[in-house]
C-alpha cells in the first residue's frame, strides 16, 4: 500500500516511527507493506515513488525542521503538486486543526478524493465543519474516508460504537472527549491552579497548538460532531452545537462538587433532543469520571443499556495507532475481504 503523509508534526512523526518499528509485524499479521511515497510538511516535501527512508525523514525533520531538506528527494513542492505527481492509495491527513475554515486539511482531503485517493484523517477541523459533505463525496467516488484517530486518540471509539449497534439502537452518546481539559480538572482537584495545570498538559503534548480550542470546549465539540454523525446518523456540523468550556470553572466549584461525592467533567452529549458540550458534575463512581488525559465514551442503547469505553485519548503515539487501524481497514476494502 502506498501512502502519502501530509502534516509531519507529533502524530505524523509518530506514524513514521510506528511504521518503522512494526514493519515486520504488519507484514506478518496483515500481509501489509506500507510504503510512504511522500511526506509534506509546512515548508516543503520529500517524494520517492520507491518509498522514502523514514529514518532519514525523521532525522531530517529533527535537525532541519523540514523534510524538504532530505538529499535528492526533498523539494518545495506543495501538497497539491505532490498529490498530482505521486501514485498513492491513501492520503494520511495530519495537519493541525483549524476551525475557521478547516484549512489546509479541507483542501488536502477534497483534492485527494477528487484525484481518487482514499483518505485517513486525524485532523478534526474539516470533519467538524463539513463532515456530511466529505462523507458524501467519498461515498459517491467509492473511496474510504476514515477518521478513527480524530476521536479518542488510539481508543477505538467508533469501532466500539459499531459493534454495540449491531442488533440494538444507540440513543445517546456522552463523552469526556478532551484530554487537556480533563487533565486540568483532575489536577485542580489535586490542588493545582488552572494555569499551572494547563502548562503541564501542554508539556505532556496533549493540548492543541492553540490551547483555547481545548479550554473553550471546541475540541470536544469537534469530536462530538464526528460521533453524532457517525454513531447517531445526525447530519450536524459545529454550528449546530451549544458549547461551553471550562474557563469559568473555579476551585470552589470543584470543592463543592467534591463535598457531594462528585467531580466536574467537560462532557459532550448527543441525543435526539440536542447536541451540546458543558461542564457537568458527575458522580465519582460514574464511568465518565475518568482522570488525567483519559477519555471515556458512554453509549446508551435502547435494549442493552449503558456501555462505556475508556482509555488515553491524546498523544502522538496513541493517535498514530488509530491511523494504522484505518490503514488496515482500507487494505481490507482494497482486497475485498476481512483480514482480522
Ligand atoms: N487536544 C486534544 C485533547 C488532543 O486534549 O484531547 C487529542 O485530540
């Protein structure tokens, strides 16, 4: 399988590391040989139809800040130039989330689909702003549009929902979907101030490039849009949601919740009557009361009740595993049968 990676930040680089470390495993377990034919970052690109040397790409990025400096394969080509010139099966879109207009991810995804490439995206911006349109575009062209790493990092939330929904109906989705705010709230419970807790979350690499996306609830809202469309079949985008973040949460609120056996969590809720993001006091024993950078998603089903999946919801390595999962499922689609 030939792939092209656009966006070579934490997640893109983690993907390259996983592909290097798991080369033999992927071949043995799934018969999958992943050749990275192009990497594009904000300063240029590296292209080789025979497959790039990923060790060298990682080293070059570390030392020069761009893969464009790779000897003989590096250039100043744009993502579109590269899309037009390489033969690839899949675009992996891992540029940063921009909620103003979804760029550059939106254009990358649209161009890739128009040129006949399957798409794996961990970029939430294009999905939050235009998920129904992008899904239709992919379906119309009989291409895959996969995004399992856009919700829950490495946690297979979407696959879990699909499994739960076999023979039953999901009526409500509730989730702690943002690692940064959950980390801040947990550290505040332990007595830390908001700013210190945020600084720690940034140091650990959980926060968005612009952390107001986390704090304001926008990141949670993006993931909730994805869940509402995918799990509940709603046709919603960001503009349909009511969104409240954690900027107004004071240490006193946290203490008061604690005195009645509760914790405050930033929860995204999607159900028939609406889709919203809000800090809520939940029982300390509730499965949604996860700590630190953990995420939790609870699905309520008509017959089988509440089911929760929890795990670490942020981090480069974790999110890169979700990309590998999506690549395996695209491989299954390309060969026409299930490997796992
Ligand atoms: N900033 C996000 C979070 C990263 O804290 O959950 C993962 O999407």
